[in-house]
């Protein structure tokens, strides 16, 4: 995620600097240049905000998807664990019955 945010920041900064240089070097009056520079900066800021909102929305969707997948995997793991515990309990009960039927003493832990 760090690379994307670095790219977006670089893009915004590069756009602002490019716009500023182009407007400052253009043959216009100072007032007109400042007005155009302010307008361009505002437009670029709007585009950057829009892009940031898109990225944030995609992150929310991705986070929800990962969260859902995690819940599914957790539920699957819990179900498998319950099955293993149940099989272990059944095996212990069978062994205990076998000892009891043969009249043997059950091993102590």
C-alpha cells in the first residue's frame, strides 16, 4: 500500500510543480498567472481528492472481502477442530470400554 500512496503523492506534487512552472514561464500578466495557477491547483486538488476517495472505497471493499474470507476460514477451522476433538473423544471412549470389558485397569496419566 505504501507504494501506491507514494505514487499518488508524487503524482500530485509533480502535477502542481509542472503546472506552476508552465504558468510562471508563460507570457501573461502576474495577476492572470496567479489566477490560472490558483485555478489549476484547485482542479488538481479536486482530482486528487476524487482519486483518494476511489482508493479509500477500494480499500474498504478489499478489507471487507478479506474480513469475510477470514471469518469463513475461521469457521471452517473451528468445524474441523470440533470434528477432531469428537473423534478423539470417541476413540478414548472405545478404549475405555475395551479396558472395562476385558476387566483391565485403565492406564493412569
